[in-house]
């Protein structure tokens, strides 16, 4: 076993992933944590898998930069994908990050999120009614993916009859963030950014002409800015609207889908949650830890840094493996066990430090509402075929989960 793990660690290359890895990356993550936790990749970058090392990188923003201009220039060239991913909140450092985050957080206040709950419950129950009428359903398309698209659509006040392209645009743009992409994925991502920008330009002009309630309409809030005059530039506004959809769409879809599949595969934990629905909040945290929706993050060193006896030079690309850190036995007891009542559970699914996910309270609300209402309605649900993974390393979820929800 030890030699097998050592070999897995020695042979790992983020740019040459295997089907086995996409199906189950956790044995590889364990091997790397144990034998090469600061792993130098053939491309010269480093891959981090230990919890404490990720926390160090997240919190030492001076030495570990989130600015992606250097990293993304060779990958994307002079393209709309490059423009988008280097303008988004998540891929910038302070002070630009601080300014944009403050505006977005102002639109995602605890009060604003609390006011979303009644509409979210209505949406979830409406989807459940439609599923009950069908009996044989597709958990991702019929449920998990439908919720966040509508929630973000509501946040930006996108007319319902204009929401159909949102999911495909998001999937194409996020798909281009994989460690290696082909010409087709690159073209698809650029086309999605182009079409999304064109749509948003029209939507923003409409909203400028007829503002919504800034307490509930995030787009109006971002257009109007803060009372002290702080506003996004025209480019920042458009690209951070795309970012809001992307950040809140696939990861939340994965949270719901991963959760329902994990509960199905761990019937004792599913029954425990049915018997004790008050555990839903800790159950959501465990789903986020056990099958992290976002598995990888990236930083660039701005100076020479030392981790675990390894010196990383300045201007070195660093991949933060959230999926590995969230199963680090130094932080989590019996980390391979799925335990819906696990506490403490200081997972890194939302990152930590100044870049901690701005929408994490909303994601938690969506996950808890969707999963708890689904279980209450369909306690005997069962999967009717093998769930199909999305073939992503960065974003871990399913594209298809056939399911029977008959009583």
C-alpha cells in the first residue's frame, strides 16, 4: 500500500489527469499529502495538499497573489476569457479586490439573504411538485442546476424568459478554467463571454433607465454603488455580473447534487438526517467538506516562500488543492468518513481569509433548503443508474443523476 501511494504521488501531473482520477481523486490526494505535500509539477508549478499549507497561502496575501494576469496570459492570450478572468473579483488582489468585494457584499447582506428565503422555498417546492408528477427524474437538470440559476437570475432581476442561456454560458466559461483546455473549450468559453457581455450591456442600460430596489436587486445596487461615491467601472460591472452567476451557479449545483448522491450512498446517514432534520446545517457543512464543489484554487508567489522545507521561488504558480486539504487527517478525525453531525468542521470549501467566498451564506441557504425539502418530500428516493461525473478537476459534481422519486 505504501509503495502504491508513493508511486501515485511520484507520477502525479495536473496536466495529465486520468479517468480514474476524475472518478475518484482522493487516493491521489492522500498519496500527495503523505509523500509529496508540496509537489513540484513538470510545468514548474507546485501543488499543495495539506490543510495548514493552504491556510498559509490563503492568509498570506502579500506573498501569494490572486492576480491572474501573469498566469492566464500564456493560457488565454489577448482574449475575452483573459479579460473576464483578470477582471473578476476572485482573481484580483487588494486594493482592487477590497473595493469590488465591498460593493458585492453590500448587495449580499444578511438581511438581503434572509429576504430571499421565502422565494427560494417557493422555487424548491415548485420543482419538487414537477418531479413528483414525473416520478423518474434527472436530479441535476430537474433540480440541482435549476435552483442556483433562478436564484442568481432573481438577484440580478433577469427576466424569466431571458434566463435560458445563463447555465450554458456559465458552464462554458468555468470549463475554460480547467488545468488544460483544448481549442474547442477555449472557443466555447470565449463565445460565452462575448454573448454574455452583449446581453448584460442591454440589461444594464434597461436597469439604468428603470432602477430596481437596491435592497433586493443586486444589479441596481452595483450600478448605483456606495453612498460615498464608490462605483464599479463599466467593465468591472459587466464582468462581475458574470462572476456572480459563475460563482453561485456550478458550485451550488454541485453542493446539492453531491449531497443527495452522498446521502443515497450512505443510507445510515440519510436515515439519521430524516430522523433528525435539525442536523441539516452540519450536514451541508459535511457535504462541502467531503465532496468539495470547488476542488482547486490558484495563487502566484510574489517572493520566495518556504513551505514544509521546500522553497518556492518568486513568480511560481501554486495550486491549492481544497479537496485534499478537506480530508487532511491532521485537521479532521477519520476524514474519509461521511458524518452529517461532524463538529468541529473548519473546512476550506469556501476558502478562508480575505478571499473567503462572498456568497457562502447564500450557498448554505440554498443547499440546506434544497436538500431538506427534497428529503422531506421524497424520503425513499433511489438512484436508478450510475451517476455521471462532469469530467472536471476544478469543479467536482455530476452532469447526470437518474433518480426514482415514486413513494
